C-alpha cells in the first residue's frame, strides 16, 4: 500500500486538522476528529440540532415541530432537496417561536398548545419535536409534554433530544435514530417478496431513490423503505420485516443499523449507489447475501447492460476531464470515499479531501485510497479551504452549498453534491448526470475569461507600479 502525504496546518497549530508526516498502514492518522460545535467558532461543523433535522426532515407525512426560537426553524427548513412521491407535510416548517418571556417563565405550556393546534389542523400520523439550545438551557421537560400529548391525541409525539450545544452533527444523527426507534416495529410488515431490504441513509435528494429501487425490483427484491428519503410513518413502522439493511450514509445510519441487527436480527452492509464500480458492488453483494443464483444472474445482466449503455458517454466526457484536479469536502466520510472512485472513473485526480464528521478510521481508509501529496482535512474553516484550493491548484470543488462561494471567488469550478442539487447523481443515469455537470462546470468558458481578466488586471497593476518607480527615480535624479 503506497504511503500518503498530508500537509501541516500553518494557520492554527492548536487545532491540527491535518498533519505533516508519512501515514503508513496501521498507524494513527493525526487528525482532530469528533470536536464539539462551538458557537461563533470558525468552523464548518454543524450543531446537534442540524444533524437531527437533516436525517428526519425527509419523512414526508410527519410534522417537524421546532421547540425554540424561530431562527432555528428557518435555519434547517427544507434544507434537503428530498423529493416525495406523496405527502408534502414535511415541506412546512413548524415552530413554537419562543420569545424572551418564554425563556423566563418556561415554554412547556406553549409547546403543549402548539401540538394541540397542529393535531387539530393537520392530523399528522407522527410529530417530531426538536429541542434547541434554549430548551436545554432553561430545562423545559419536553419528554413529559410529548408523553402527555401522545396519550391525549393517540399518535406518536416524539421528542428529539437535539440541543445544539451538547455535541456535534454526529450526535444529532444519533438523536434522530433514537427518535426513529420509537416508530419501528409498530405495524405488521406488508410482505410482497421472498427477498426484502431497507435502504438506510438515502434521503432521495433530487429523486435519487427512484433510480435505485427499480434495479432491486428487477432482481426480485422488495424495498421496504428508503430511510428517510420518501419515507412515511407507515413504511418506517414496517422496516423490521426486511432481511437486510443496505447502509448508504454510514455516518447517519450505522447506529440505527446496529440497533436493528441487535433488536431484530437484521444484518447490514455498507454500500454506495454512486459510480459504476460502487453500484456494481452493491448489486452483487446484495445478490450474494440472499444466495440466489437467479438473482445473481439478473444482477450481472443489469451491470453489463447498464454499463454498456452509459459507457460511451462517460468515455467522451472522460477525455475532456482527464488530468483535472478536484477538491472534496463532504459532511460524512462515506460520500468522500465514493467520490474518490467516481473521480477515478472520470480521470480526475483528488488533491484535497475532507469531511465534517469523519472518524479516525474513516481517514485511515481515505488515506489508502488517494495518491501521495493529497491533503486530508477535518472540519476546515473557509479561510483554510480557500488557502488549500490555491496551494493545491484545484480545478473543481465538490462540496455543499456553504462552500460554493469560496470556490467561485477563487475562479474554481463547483459542484453541489449535498442537499441543494436538483439532478439525480445515484444509479447509472445519475452518474451520467454527475459527469455532465462536472464537465460543464470545469470546461465553462467563464473560467478562461476570468483568468484572462485577472491577468490583464495584474499586468495593468504591474505597469502602474513600474511607472510609479520610474517617476520616483526621475524625481530622485532631479534632486541629486
């Protein structure tokens, strides 16, 4: 296994987010992981509440009630581009809108009244109630309020313990999974096939799941639920009827997958549906798990036919992208790892890779997947990312919407791989969409025009400096 070089953080040695040493197999990757969120700190790491909300928000028929100031509700409202094939309740934001007097006298009564009003107007099958920093500080007994409301209205009113200051985004994922546990197993599963799976950690961004489910259905497999993309309270309640969990976003759903394995005996496999290589692995591993020769044959047919169908377009785009350099900055390590493979299929070299919630083991795995000289970074702030983009001479940055303007200001192409995209990236057609978007972004004529304009500005500034020096020299000669 080749050694991987990373570079030293020269901006703040107190928070060594990367290290200057040769990382060998079996050694500890010297990255500062799992740091808690700090209010006002120069960090991209999201809070506990944010982590819980991004996992639960795609549950389409649920009411998501934020117990806290209205700012917290607006911060995470509709933050995922999760699509729904039915209910649209999740697209409406609900909050108790706590004010100064609520902080002084408590907000429990206000929360109880809000729940009563929501049930009367919307009759939702489930209500998720999120605690925020203010609730954690003043000590509202949200669990007690939700318990009374559950008995009163006959529906699950589930507290999500997500006070923003008490950890980091990963803790928010865990809070969301604990909330989902209270729904799972509450209905008898509807069995339609001998083979059944759940897709965990797929949020149906831009309709990704709708490109994946038909592949498994062609293999004779029933997809019980995609959790939480396009999921409902009814489908989540039946997930215990599956025989296998396929975990796509390992950072958000591995905790729940381990609980389901212990509680219901359902094993799980970590997979990815992005890129031709990882998608083929996912289909083959699933068929291998069920031990069906017919299923394996169909899986190979799908892989062969779909790869042959999209390969000409991928080859054409690869010729335009080969040799380009990319920077990856994701929320979780699973996305980062699968992007490395995807870029390899497109002939693009990864020169920067980082995450917000990666573990040391994740970074060790990443270090074995990239070339010497690649920068591996954890929880970088905007200034650090900008500095690295310049030093590593990246042509493209793939990240979330917060990093978009860092790239644009530096004249670097950008692709949103996270929440705000409107085009599917999963599956075979999704990978073609991704390749086309990367091609259009990197090879846009705007970057050439921008660099030409920058060079002209530099030349003009240089000429002004030279003229100023000449004038100064002339004045000095006259004085002499």
